[in-house]
């Protein structure tokens, strides 16, 4: 298989940040990276761009880290509560998902991508739960939330035989 060395102009998830010299499959470079102006072929003229790209990357990463730390402070102050419908014995109808948590946070004025919420399985029980929110590779926040019933919980009625 043929490989090409390219210089990344924009960050690519799982590949590298701007200013990185990476070796990728020739087809990936030719059909995806180069037409979208995400990368340029590695030539002696383009090697001079590396320093400028690395400086720009350092500034961008510092801004992202600062923004993530501010958002983490906001999240630590936030408490969420979900009122859900329940049936007999407090059994929930439906589940609380990452999209629900993200929508509740957006209503509170905290906006970020749903993919940053790491909820392994949807929450299907009442009580207190925690979820990890990864805002930046260096900033992770534990967010606690409560799931409560919006109607009183009645004990299940046992049938007599």
C-alpha cells in the first residue's frame, strides 16, 4: 500500500493537530484531506508553514483549555433534577439519556456537544446518579443529577390466588 506524508492545516480527530506531519494512506490524503483543505502535501516550501501553524495551534489550545475550565466551574455549581413518570412500585417509563442531560443543561444556559457526556447506559432507576463530562483532554467533570417521580409511588398490589 502507498503512503503519503502530509502537513495538517486543521486538527483531525484521531490523526493530529494543525502543524503535525503525518503519514497516511495515499487514497485518504488524495480523496479526503487534500480536497477539503485539511492538509497540504509535505514539500520543502510547506515545511516553512509548520512554525506558524504550531504557534496558531498553541494559542487555540490555550483558549480551549481556558474555556473548558470556565465551563467546568459552571458545571460544578449546577444541580439537575429530572421528574419522570413512574408506574407501580416506582418503575420508570423510559430512560434518561445523554441527550436529556444535554437539553436540561442547555435550558440552564450551559451549551456544549452531547458527545462530551459519557453516560455508559441510559438511567432507568430513580435516585441520585453521576455522569462524566469530558470537556477537554485535560478537563473532566463529575456531574450529579437526581431522578425523581412526578407522581407518588404506590406499592405494587399483589394479586390473591
